[in-house]
């Protein structure tokens, strides 16, 4: 158990800035052209890809109605605000000055088709997390559809590098994690936590990540009986996750910068984006 907790904490240090879960596979970009939305951009913890959702939050918080100004709001408890602000600044610096430049170099070496295929592979192989959490939320049809996607993409799709389940069989994704499962059963998010490198989270979702890390094939655990685990050591787990983050970042270059450019105070803005998006995902 101690090894699992250590693995989870270390894992938090290598998961990068990513975007919100979305259901469409294409979206208008800033040049008014449709662009492909890669798998990793549609995963649960990818916070910054859904720019329109974030823009709506920013506009709502900036241009409230006259009545909103006199509304008595429940006082929000943020006991880690000082730490969270420091981590937000650290994460922002790390992303802009380290992860972003490395991802740009990676993009020049690996063509987009290859990077999308790698993103598809990582998404496909984390099927157990989505299956288990759909079952726990009594979404049995969704769990069945996820199973169908996994079988098709793992065979016809060549280990998941391609996505015929979406393109040929019209099987939809149903992204669920244990943080959403806890929310489904009524657990509040608790106080806000900004994790190093990973970014915004909360107490409920940190617990959720711990459980999901025991399920996903991409993390090492001390339970030898779990045969589908790919890495057998912590350093291999970190290597896999680092590569996944690098690949995902290369497919989302510029989106974080566009998101934050108009934010007056970055910490509460990212906090609101994360909180509202997670609440939206739990209700769906």
C-alpha cells in the first residue's frame, strides 16, 4: 500500500497540462478551420483544451447581472490558497519554459499522424479505468460500449493505434474516473489542491486518482497478481507517463497560452474552470 501511495504521488509530478473531456472529435480552431481532437485531449484530467467552455466561465464571472452583485454567496473555504498560488506560478513557469519548448521540438520530429496514433494507444489501454467506473455508476450500456471499443481498437485498430470503433462503428467514448464516481455518490469535492505539474485538483479527485492508479495498466503496483500492468518498476511508470504527457502537449500547443492570456488572476480563474468542468462531468 505504501508503494502504491508513493507511486501515486510521483505520478502527480509527471502528468502535464491537458484539456477538458469533450465528446466531439472535431472543433473549430482560431483560424475558423475544423481540427481533429486527439484522444488524450478528451481525457478526464485534460483541463485546458475546451477553450470555449473556459471562455464562458470567464465571461460569466466578469459580467454578472445586477442581481448577482447583491447575492449572498456561500463563503468558500480555501485553506491551501497560499500553497496553491505558489504551485500555480510554478506550474505556469514549468509549462512555458520547459514542457512547451520540448513539446515543440518533439512535434518537429514526429509527424502529427504518428502523434495522434500514440495518443489513441494510450487512451485505448486505459480502458479498465473507464469500464470499472461506468460499472460503479450503473452505466452498464456505456460500459458495454467501452468494451466494444476496446476489443475493436485492440484488434482491427492494431493495439489501439487506430480508432475504427469511432470512425467505422460509431461507438462513443464514455470517460469516467473514480473522482467522478465519488461525485456520483454525492461526495463533495472538498478543498482545492494545486498539484505540482499536474495542476488544479481537489481532495475528492486526489483520492480518485489514487484508486484509478491501481486500476490503470500504466502504473506499477505492489500487487503481483495484477498481470496486465505494463511497467514493473516505478521509473518505468514515470517514463511512460512523461512520454504520454509530452505527446499530448505536442497536440495541444498554444491552447494553454490562449486560455490564460485574458485572466486577471490566474489561480482563481483556473480553479473556477476546473471546478465547474468537473461538476458538469459528474452531472452528465
